[in-house]
C-alpha cells in the first residue's frame, strides 16, 4: 500500500506524539542510573541499611510498572488508548517533582528517615505506574493506527524513543554532575536529575490532546463513524478505509466471547515468554547500573558517566538498524540474530569477570551485548506484543504480557547487587544462558507477522 505525503506526515506526527510515552518510559527508568549512588549515600547508608534495601530502592519504580501494566488493560478498554496515555503523563509529572523533593509537606530537608525513604519510593512507584501504562498502551496505540506494511517500523520507533529518552537522561545526569563535588551531587544534584522529567511529561500530556483515538478502539466501542474518519486520514482512501473497517468489525462478531483464552492458551503463553526473555537476558542491569559497572572496571566518576553516554549512542544507532529492517527481514530473524549476539557478549563478560580482566575489552563486549539487544529484543518484543493478540482480547492480553515483563524486570534488577556479591561470572553467565534459550524459543514457537494486518495475524490463532 502506498501512502501520499499528507497521509505519511499525519501518521508520522501521530506516531511521534505517541512515542513520547516511550521517551518518558526510558527517561524514568534510566534516571536512577545517575542518582542511585547518591540515594545510597543520602537515604540508605545513614539509616544503616544494606545492599538488599539499596537494590529494592533502585528497582522500586518497577513495582509501579507491574501495577501500571496490570491496570493498562482495564483502562485502555474502558477509557480508551488516548486517555490512558494522558493518565500516564500526569503520573510522570507527579513522580518527577515528588522524587526530586520527597520531603515536601511531610519531612524536613536533609534529615534522612525511614518515612522519607518510604515517600521517595512511593513517588518512584507512581512514576512506575505511568511507565507501566505507557509501555503497554503506546505500542498498542501505534499498532492499532498504523498501516500493516509499515507497522513494525512505526512500533519500533517507540523503542527508539525509549532508548533516546535514556540517552537524553544520561546527558542530563552527566551535565548536572559534571564539575560538581560528590557532596553537592549527593545533597542537591540527584534532585535535579529526577525533577528534570517534569518537562517532557508536561509536553507529552499537552500534545496528546492533538491525536485521535485508535480506529480499533473506536470500533470496539461502536463508534464506527469516528473510526472511519481516522482510517481515511491514515490510509488516504475511503475504499481502503471501508475494507479495513469491515475486517475490524468481523473480528468483533460474537464479542461477548472475549475471555482471555478465547483463542487458546498458546498466544498468551508466547506473549508472556517474549516479555520474560526480554528481561532475563539482563538488559536492564546494564542500563540501571551502567555507571557503577564502568567504575568497577576502573573508570573515574566522570569517565564512567561518559562511557554510559557512549553506550547510549550505540543503543540509538542499533535501534535504528531494527527500524530499517523489521518490515524487510521480519521479526524472527532479527530476534534470533540478536539472541546469538547477546549470548556472545554476556559469555565473554562472564569469562572476563571470572579471570578478573579489567579493561577496554569489557566495554567492547558490553557494547556488543547491548547493540545486539537494541537491534532485536528491544524493539521487536514490543512490536510482537502489540500485534500478536486478537482485537477482542488485545487490551487484557497486552496487560498480562507487560505485567510479566515488569515482574521479570524487577526480579532481575533487584537481585543483581546480591548476585554480584556471590559471583560476577555466574551472574553474567546466567544472562548469556537465557539469551541462548530465548533464540530456541523464538525458533520453535513465535510466528512471523511481517506484512500482515492485525486481523490477518488474528487468523493464525483461529487455526490453532
């Protein structure tokens, strides 16, 4: 299907606004990388608390992510995809200011306490709920509005936005910390890191009022005239819009039978396992703890932040590789290739850790690992989660898959400090093993969806 310039610009504009949810997802989850040592010094060590509390605090937003993922199905089905994203933007804004200034209203500044630690974690959880919502609804929104032949590319833009958000916050954190004393960063600097998120959160919420609701949700809620209007704008042809709307309507025939296992258990299991493997390969350990990992290799504070930025640039470049190839090569080849690259990187890091070899080689293999992830499991997992589920159960099924993803993320991220105290080589070796298993899973179980409309993908499960 060919689109004229007007339609292309309209679709791109809508996608760009929707992907700000992805940018905030990346910004919120990575902002902790520059602040986690300051939080440890400011809130945890003065209270005599250890590595378990530190790991749980660094990962506390993930509790909110699980909650946000769980409620995303209910909200997206009852108030719509667009309004769910507006709710997420409000939560991002509240969390940004609250995490930066958790003493507001209840506590004295500069006096750490268990209550203050609780409030900080509460604000991070609020932001996490926003992340959980955005992580489920942003790719769902894009997939439901995008033409079939460019859907993979457009949904992959959401991953680009996630990584770009991480890169932006790496620069923000580095800019705040550059030239400042450790004392200033531990007292004031970390606050600016968190509060800076309020700016993109406000922008996201404001711009969402300019985008339409998705035609699949409008049809789901019997607003066929509005759905037709959006489809015409997106596809540039009334005839094409009528055909697509008829296909969408046909998937809602007998819509009372919309139980989660209406299409069998296999599609739900595949969605959950895609989410679990995306996290069990250990990517968020590299993202959340990047400065600490580089410092452990002998880099100074400023150098470790700079190396984190280098890693962020590599992530952006290889996410672009995925965007350019996902609709040409397909989902499965990219996932399997990425799994192999991640396994090579992680097994090499495990070996270097075992033999205590510290140097540039570790940075090289971390880059190989993250580049492999960003050209494959980073964007393609979200593409598949957004497109493999049938229309009638998409909201519920995406919620289950995304919740599984954030639960897996929390498990991997919160256990990392304790696992590293046991054995660095075993920790990284485990992530490498999961990369191997993920390749086998994709090869045996995941269907190819390249070039198929959402309604055509649905027929895969009807045959099972």
